[in-house]
C-alpha cells in the first residue's frame, strides 16, 4: 500500500490521488467477498506479486497511461482485500473491522505519498527508487515463502 502512494507521487498529479482511490475500490469489493466466503485462489501469491510489480514500477519510474496505472493498482487490491476479508476475527463487527482497514490503508498511502514527494529532488529521486526496490525485494521474499 505504501508502494501505491510512492508510485502515485512518482507519476504526479492526478495519479497521486487517483491511485490511492483506485486501491480501496478494488480492495473493498473483494474484502466483502472474502467476508462472505467467496474463494479466490492464489491470494498470498497475488499479494507478493503485487509488491514485486509495484515496487519495480517505482524503482524503474515506469509511466504508463493513468487508466492503466489505476487498473494495475485496483487489480492487485483485489488480493489484499480478499485476504483481509477472510481474516475477520470471530465475533468482530465487520463494519468496524472494515473501517479500520480503510483508515490504515489511507495512512499507508499517505506515508507513501509523503515519501514519494521527495522524488522532485535529485537525492529524493534515488531515495524513492530505493524504497521501490525495497518493496520489490520484500515481495520476492514473500513470493518465495508463498510458493515454497
């Protein structure tokens, strides 16, 4: 989720706002489906691949059309949302649980945007690329664990 904010900041306006909005839209629908018990195969792999891909996009400063960037983010949000929906603790309010995820997601996006704004300066650009590379490496680690 931090990588979504980072990538939005790298792409600049309007992506800096569109991508963090696209994520919860895909996330929310799948969270509901996860809460209702609809299956989605490969959730952990999808989450790990999302970190690899989004981190690599930040690292490489890939600049696709805005609509494609939003579709990529919303697609990966499906896996995150489904996992969170499945993890609802027994006896917990689904509404409050979901509200907590919306707030936490927004804060993580905001952190990514704040870090990503440093991209405007030469030294900050390297910092943002390094952060993207770190996200991609973490994703590779989780992908390895998911398939091992």
